[in-house]
């Protein structure tokens, strides 16, 4: 068989397995599917009048999503005492909630959605706090939230 045809067949075989792999990872919750950006969601909403009231949740960092799944699955909070994603003894994750604008109304809505021990930094449009893994999606649905990420911890050399 010619080398070109053999290379083509290998590539076709690898590409055929990719959708199956992505579907399995998505079903297991091990991989976060990127959410649509706000402009893309707005364009879709403009095309479909039924979706006019639908709000696309803010993207949650994949590392936070994986930690939430692990904690909900029974992982020990002590496993997340150090590292890029941290949890307290109660199993709550420390998060930065990035917003369009930090206002008292936004902070109140975040607290109602489950964010605790909040600390707002309006100049950076960030609210820091701790959230139970089960409340992560509720935070992402709060109007004005643009992203949820783990904090960037200082590292000593």
C-alpha cells in the first residue's frame, strides 16, 4: 500500500475516535466543555426568540470543575489543602468570581447563590470567597458573572 494512502487511513482512524472520546469525557464530567462567549450567546438568542430569556452560564475553570466533581465524589478536602485549587476543612472551594462590575447587589446575589466569606475588589471586578462544590453552577448563573477561577496563590522561591 502506498505511504500516502497508509498515512491517510491512520489519520482517518484517529479522527474517527475523537468524537467518542470527547463524548465519554463529557459524560464522566472529567472535562469542562467551554461555554459560549457572551457575544456568541447573544447572537444565538437573537436568532431564536424562544432563547431570549436563556442566560449562558459563566465559564468555570476546568481545574475547579474537576475538584468539585472529586469532592462531590467523596475525595477528602485535605487532598486540596495545597495546590492551585484549594478547599477548606468543610470541603468548600476557594474561588475568584470575575464580574462585569462589582456592586453590592452582585455581592448579595453571589452570597444568595452560596458564596461565603466574600471579599470584593471592585477595582479588579473580582469577588473572592468560598463555595460548596454543589453551588458552583449556581454562581455561574448569576447575572453579571463573567468567569469563575481559582485564586492565583503567591509562590515563594
